[in-house]
């Protein structure tokens, strides 16, 4: 019988939890805000709201600095739109001036948390990303027999504001920074409703504020803060080495199905403390030899492919892009950027013949000016 993971009998104790103070002055520093404004504008300089902000750059930044210092800053309304790839989701876009504040907050907090996060959390972190996650999974798959794949159900709409702010308070001692984070979190626009119930919940549970907007830089950072206790519980309390997470996708590898069944219960029980539930149809154990669809790829120990559904969708998008280019509906620069983005994604799979065939089937002819 396989030996399931057990909590180590003894674990090395770390020092006292470090809390950070005197951060607010760094966030509202004028040069820091200017740098964040320029960073937030990258790739968006021709958008009207960005262009208007940059036209009066110093005055705009001074206005943000003044509002932050005197405590009058409040988040503005969100612009919502739907995206349909890889699935239909609502994206919430904050006004550009708010995104400058988001950058200012995250750029100060992120380095303080980076040394605390586990190394195998791959989303929204410098030097990480989907491709490193895929390669790490493949490397582990070469030395494991089975995987456990888990997916949090409606993750961003489920994030509990009270729990998130309490987690931030464990690390941040600066009251003004916590107040700024609270304003951003509680200023979130209403998200998709989620029917969540946990043992011990009373009528008041339905009134808990939940949900972060997909699209905010702060939301990506807060997601890592929110999931960090679960990461630590699995990696450090239970000593699981082959565990990785990308936002709400979790994978654990082992040589025993029994061990993975144990870990599934461990993860589900701890996630309930964060008021998160897993999608029952997207949590399963399988052999690594059968391949795993993960982060837009189909991965085996010896090869990486693009899932068939993704290939079909990419072919349709390329054909639609070619039609729009021929009718003058899309600029040549945008066509080149879209094609290059798909090639860059596909190049991380074993897809040379596929790329050659798909691009050979599409002819881009641009309408005359």
C-alpha cells in the first residue's frame, strides 16, 4: 500500500513574521509615481485616456499624489467587456489614472512578498510565467507516474475581501498602505455571483463581499497573496516537492494514486478556510503518460502539443484576421502583432509542421490606403 503524505513530525521554525512599515512614502513619491505612469502607458499610448493623461503628465501625477496624501483618493468606475478566448469572461478595465495607482502599490509590495512566495507559483511574477510552468511540469512528469490536476471554481469572483485584507495585514504594518489596499479591494465592481456555502455558515455569509475584477494588476498580485497560505501548507507543512500553481490551476505529481487522493482532500480542506471550492469536473488524477492539458498546451513527458480545440480556434482567428485585413478593417501592424503572438505561443510546443501548414493556408492582402 502506498505511503500517503503526512505532516512532518518536526519542522524547522522560522523567525517571527516580518511586518513592513513606512511604505506609504515610497508609494506616493513623485518620481515613483511618474515611473509607474510611464510603465502603465506601455503599449497603450495611442488610447484617448492615456494620451490625455500623458499630455498633462506632471500635473496628472501631482493630482494623484495629492489625493493619495490627503486621503481623498477613491477608485473610479470600471469599463466592462467580454472576451471569448479561451472561455467567455468579463474583463473589468479601470481608468488609466487608477491603473497608475495600482502600479504604484504593487511595485512597492511585490518585492517584499517575492521572497515569501514559493518558487513554483508561476503567475504574474518576474522570471516565471506559463512557459516555465509547462517546462517544470514536463520535467517532473519524466520522474513521476501520476498527476493530480485541480481548478478553483470561479476563482476571482470567489475571493473574499475580509480574508484578503486580513492576509495583507499580516505582512503590512503601514496603516495608510492597508487603507489604500482596502479602497482598491472594496471599490471592485460587482463580479459574477457565486453560490458558496461552507459548514457553519449562517445567513450573514451571503452578505460577505467577494470578487476581484479580472484585468487589474492589483488583482493578479492579490491572487498570489490569497493563495500563498495554501501553497505553503502543501509545500512546507506536507513536504510536497512536485507541486505547482498558476493562478487557480494546481498540479501535484507523485508515483501513487493513493497519495494524490490524500493530497486532494488536504487541498480541499485548506481551501475551505479561504472560502474557495474546486470545480468537481476539473479535479482528477491521471497518468502522466496520457498527457495533461495545462495552460494552453497538451503536455507529455517527451513532447508538447497544442490542444486540438486551440488549433481550430487559432485557424479561425487567422482566417478572420485575413478577411478583416483585406477589407481594411485592421491595420497591418495589428495583423503582424497578432500573427507574431500566435507564432510565439505555438513555438513553445513541438509545432513546426503545424505552424508551417497553418500559415501556408492563409494569405494576408491589405486593402489600399
